[in-house]
């Protein structure tokens, strides 16, 4: 089919609104989801720093929880509560386990749920 260049106008108003709507939706999605993963990175770095501390095996459960709470407070991590932190100790063996979830409201009744599970082990079982 041979169309003249005068008839080829480009995007119509409806298609332009649709494209802008898609761009807006994915921008909103990005702006809501990226901070969740940035906070998760802070949780992982706090666990890694705790694991690398030299006296980790001699600390009590309360000291480990307090250390994590301080690190979370400094890094503005509010998604992890003390109930979601589990400290298991058997002799020289130590396991710190954090399992939490974050729900972020997108629009109206649409939300995003992200579940995370991080842990580290030190010593022999």
C-alpha cells in the first residue's frame, strides 16, 4: 500500500496518553520498590558487619540484638523489628536469622509485598 507522507502524522492523542501512562506507572513502581531494596542492602550490611566483629561469639543475645538495633537506627531501617530477629546459640555455634516482610502501598488498593530472609552462622555446630 502506498501512502502519501501527508497522511503519516505520528502518534495520536490516545496513543500518546497511553505511552505517558505506561511511563508514569513504571516510574511510580520504581520509586516505590527501589527504597525497599536499598533498606534490605542496609540490613545485609549490618549483618555482615556484625559477623565480622571480633568478639561476636562471646556476646550475649541481648548484646547482639542491641548491636543490630543500633546499626538499624543509624541507617534508618524501620522495617525490621526485634521479634523478627532470631539468635540461636549452642556452645561456640551462633546463628543470627532475620526474616521480615515489607508492604508498600502503590495506589488505591494495590500494594507491593517484599519478603526477605538473611542469616549468618559462626562456629561449629
